[in-house]
C-alpha cells in the first residue's frame, strides 16, 4: 500500500478524495454535460442489469461522506498483486460507477423542473433583501434626524415621570407587605382571645394577599410563615375542641365550629371530637382513681402514674371505694352531658340552617355539600353515643371488678348498687342501652357479695334464735312493715311493676329525663349518700303500751267490754282472720270471742319478737337489693325463703318436736308441714356436729350452704307447770311466725313482679307449701302444754276404781268427772294468768282447748277400755258421766263442736252392737286402738256375744293390726 502511494506521489497523481477536495462545490456537484448525458444514453440500457450493478456495490460506500474509498480499496488488495485481476476489478468498479452516474443523471433530469422553480424563488428572495437594506438605510437616516430635533432634557423628564409612577406602585406594595408581616402579632392576640374564626379569616385573607405579591422574594418567606401560623391555629383549635368534652360552653363551641367551617374541615372536626371524647373518658377516670389511690397510699412511692387503669383500680381501699365511685360517675356524667349538649347544639344549628334558605329565598354557595356535611355529622354523633357509653361501661366495669366487695357493709353495698343503678338509668336515657356490661359486672359482684352476706346473716339469725328468750317485743297496734326504714323504697312505687325512677304521677304529666333535669347544672350522683338518716322509725310502744291510758286499762275486768271501742274490736277480728271485718258483729259473737281470747292488751298489737323484727328488716334489705338489681332477683328470693325456712324450723325444733307425747292418729303435723320440715332439714340444716367431718380443706361447698340446727336458750324454761310449760314463750314463738307469714303474704305481689317468669313456680311453691303452713305449727307446739297441763293419769286411776257392772241405773255421775272439770277450771285460770304476760289470740286458745278436750276424751275412752266387767247400767253410767262432762265443759269454752265428742259416744254405744254390727264396726273404726277394740269384744262376752263370735271378732281385730306390724 505504501509503495503504491509513493509511486503516485512521484508521478504527481492525487487520490480521488484529494482531487474532489480541490474541486469547487459547483464542480463537485455539477450537472453532467450534454455529451456525458448523451454518452450515458447511448450506452445500452438494461434496467435489470443496471440495478444488479448498483446492488452489487458494497454497503460501506453508502455509509457517510467521510468514507475514504481509496484507502478502503487499497487495504483490500492482496499481498501479491495480479495485474489481470486488478484490471478486471477496476473495470467492475467503473461499471458500477457508470451505473451510479447514470442513475444520478436520470434523477437530475427527473427533478429539473423543481430545480428551476426553486432557483426562481432564490432570485426573488435576493431582490427582497436588497429592498430591506434600502429601508433600513432610510430609517437610520431619519433616526439621526430625530436625535438632532429633540433635546436630552425632554427625554429625561419623560423617563423620570415613568420612574415616579413605578416607585408609587412599589411603595403601595411595600406598605401592604409590611402590614402582612405584622399580622402575626394580631393573630397571636386573637388566639389568646380565643377568637378562632377571626384569626382564621385574617390568616386566609393574608394568604390571598400574599399570592398577589408572590413575584417579590420576601413574600415566599411570608407565605411559609402564614402557613405555619395556620397550622398552629389548627393545633390550638384542636385543643379548644378537646376542652368541650368536659365542660361544654355554647359560645366556645360555636366559635370552634365556625372556625372549622372556615377551614372546610367540619367532618375532620367531628372525627377529632370523638377521639377527644374517648381520650377524655380515659383521662378523667384515670385522674379520679389516681387521686384516691395516692391519697390513701400517703407518701409511699409506688409509681402509680405509670400503672394501667385496670391495675390502679385494685389499689382502691374499701373506705375510699364509694367516694371514688361517686366522683367517678360524676366525672363521667360531665363527659356524657357535654356530648348530649353537643348533639343538642348540632340539632338546633341544623334547624337554623334549614330555616335560612326558606326565609331569605337564597341558597348557600354549595347547598349539596352542606347537606352532605350535616348528614355526616348527624350520623357520626348518633354512632358515637353507643361507642362513648361502651367506653364508660368498660371503665366502670374495671373499677367494679377491681375490688372484692364481699365484706362490705350492707348499707355501703346498697349505695354502690344505687349508684350503678342510676348510672344504668343514665345509659338508657343516653343511648337506649340496657347496659349489659355493667349488669354483668355488678351481677358478679352482687352474687359474690350476697352469698357471703347471706351466709353471715344466717349465722346471725342462728345466734339470735339461740339467745332469744321469746319475750314480746312491744310495738304499736298500727305497726306495719312500711314503717321500717328497710321498706321505705316500696313507698316510692305503689305499683310494684313500675320502677321507682319511672313511675308517673297524676300531678306531673311527664317526668323529665336526667339530662333534661341537670342540663343547666347539678349532678344526678350528688344525692346518693344524702338523706340517709332523715327517716326515723316510730314503731315501738312505750313500756309495751301505746299510752298511759291503755296501760291503766289493761288489767280491768276482762268480762266488761263497755270500754272497748268498736274500732279495736274490728282490729281484733282482723288479727284473727286477716280479712276486712264486717260492719255488724253480733253481741254473742263478741262475747264468745272475748271469753276465748285471753287478750288483755285492748290495742291488739302484733305479737312478735326482736328476732322476728330482725328477720323482717333483713327481708327488707334483701328486697331493696333485689329492687335495685333485677338480674339476681331469683337468688335473693331464694335466700329470703331460707330466712323464713330457718325461722320456721327453729320454732318447730324449740317448741313443736314432741315425739314422746304425740299420740298416733291425732294428725298434729299435716303431711304438707312434715314434707316442708323434711325439705328444710335436708336442704338447709347441717345435721353433722361441728368440726367432726370437716376435712383438711375445710367444709364442702354443699355444707357451706347449710346452717347448724339452732338450740333453745337455757333461759327459756319449758318444763315449769307454773308457767303452763312455757306457754307465754310458745305463744310468742308461734304467733311471731304467723305474723311473719302474714308479712310474707303482703309482700308476695311485690316479689312476684321481681321474679323472672321462668322462676315464678318456685315462688308459688314456697308460698303454697311453706308460708301457708306457719299456722299449722300451732298444733304440735301447744300439744305438749295440753298433754302436761291436766293430770290424765290421775283420771285413769280414778276411773279404774269405779264399779261398772252395776245392776241399777244411777242418777249421780262419778267423782272423776268433777276432778277432770276442776282440772279444766284450773287450766282456764292459768291461761288467764299467762294472758297477763302476753295476749293469747283466739286461734291459740282454740288449739289449746281442742288439744285438752281431745286428750281428755281419749283418756275417757282409754279408761272405759280398761274396764273388765260392764253391764248395760254401767254403760248408761258412762253416758251420764260423759254428758255431765260436756255440759260443764261447754260453760268453760266456746269451742264448737266439742272435739272427739263422737269418738267417746260411739265407743260407749258400741257395747250394744250385735255380732255382725260389731264386726262391721271393727272394720270401719280404725281410729280406736287394738286394745280398745279387743276390750270392747271381751266386755260384751256373755251378754250378747258368745265365745265363738268373740274368737271371730278378735281374729278380725288381729287381721287389721297385722299390716301395721
């Protein structure tokens, strides 16, 4: 390659590129001459061959203008050159060049008209440029002339005037900017005055003004400052909004809402408000509880502030529990009242906004957006009611369950229940909630407390009963349980089905809700522990009598009824029957009652003991708890029934259990009473002696529910004949039980309304099988008195000495009848002596006389059954004796008919029966003992019954007796 280049340089030859560079542009891109074109046209034309030649040209030749063809071709030469091959390759390149030249020539000829046209345009442009040059020359010449015609002073004056105008505008702008820069001071003043709408309005106006002067560099800094101020206003506005959660102020809240409206963030404000209410509830309860915990802890550093609220509640002491709970509810009330007033404000505001378009006839700027905003706020507030009340319930629940209240005093626990009941009333009025969370938590505490409380009360009742001397507790004749402090709550609602807080009165058309009552001030939880000792009881009579006059008249002649007022007689009738007394009562009836009822206290005051009064008070307390807390009503009523059960069982155990004196067939204890006593003994009485069966882990759960059987006080003597074997104590015991049963009957409608429907059968069963059996306990209680008060054994001995196989009819009765009647007269006198200590009601005297007469009649039958020989005249003497006994007895008592009269008469008359009638008599009259029937058969032997019949009858008696063995 270098050899060829050096050869060409020596011969003065140039490379094609160099030759092209030496040529002028016109020469380089000249149009082929006619001869060349002709030559090219004369060459044979084969388009296909021509195209093949062009296609055979290497791609690199078409790349760019800087391509060095000569260099490229020389580099392609082989190391050993062959002249023939070079010539052939040269011819090929020439052909290719010719083909390209021809192609270019054809294209030039094809585009020649366009070329000529464009050349004409170039010529025209050249002419225009020459004309423009002439105009410019003329303008320069005229400007020179103008410069010479005007003085520089005139132009300077115009320039100064224009500058003055510019500076005047600038000064105005600078003053506005200065005012804008000073607005931060005014904004701070407005924020201190809590004029949030004014501050926001001013800030927005400043921002609008600042955007007008944004071309000044200092305004950009002012804009950012105003934006920061607006954010600061929003923060302070948020703080101001949070303040309304505890103490709602209408003017303050109106400013805040107007401010948020200016910002266009009404919905955001409502979201923030609910968050603040939630936070206010948490902060309020925490601060209240923390204050009491720190107060009780003294200076002990236990870092209470870092504790969780739930843990903090466990540190409340029992002494501070109620004050803290009250303050807690007061604080939560303030939060809920603020929410209530917030809703009230929005309701009134919505009404005002709705009324403005109607009044003015003009709509707001965007009524659609305003309606949507109001709807959102309303829904948000309505949903917030339930959410806020749920938060309140959870906070109070944590407080309630944080302390074990099982050892609280009753009055304290009632206060807790009352406060929670009032809080649940607030919740119902607040959002219509039934407060399930509060009910469940207070139910848990109540059940826990009540089990412990009831167990303690049962133990106290046992202690009272074991120390009770069964003396009369002096109360006024008009004594009623409604006079006791424990039953005052019943006076608040005449109808038990209406709760005390919801009962409408005739004088007041509609009772205001708590929110309506206290919307302007006050707190519904401030009256809980007031008025506790305002009510005083006046139920006890002085010295056992209501007045000195009654005390003076109390021992007057019993048979005189001239000084007995009609009202007192009616009271007396009420005392016995429990019904409203009839207006007209016959004199005979009054006189008969007067003789039978050993009543010296004309006032007819109820017969009850201190223990009875305590049980009634306890029932009142239980009902008070049940009235406040309906969910545990069944548990409470069950415990109330246990109080009555235990009192009844104690009276029976002390005075009515007389197995050794009870004769079969007398029916002293009815099957219903016996079933009741067995049930009480199985379910309530712990029959195991103390400590024997208690294992290492203490008594079982079942035994915890039971109470040991009570023991009669040693001060009560039931064996002295002088006191009729403790008749006064027995009367007080049984009649106090009857009085207690009467009070339970009065309370039944109230208890029935409190009892859950599913549990009402239990209450009905309790009344029908337990309460109604109280009066039935009189029979076994007074049986022992009747059995011991009259010497029936002496009568049997006297009857044994009588000769009954006499041959003539006697007209004089036997001595034993007079002795028996004297016993009855003495018994009657001793009854009068006892009545000076305690009134003996008519049912009691009737039971006593019934027992004594029944025992006397059975003793007569037993005495007649001991007779070995008896004639018809002897049987007539028996009838004479019995008729004499009945005649005298009827003067001593008004009891009609005489008990067991037929029992004696039938036995005496059976002596005259034939064999067949006697057999039928034996089968039908099983009230007589086998001995009495056998004696009847044996005595009749020889008179009208032979030995064969005797054997038959004795076998019939034995057949009757066999199933009993």
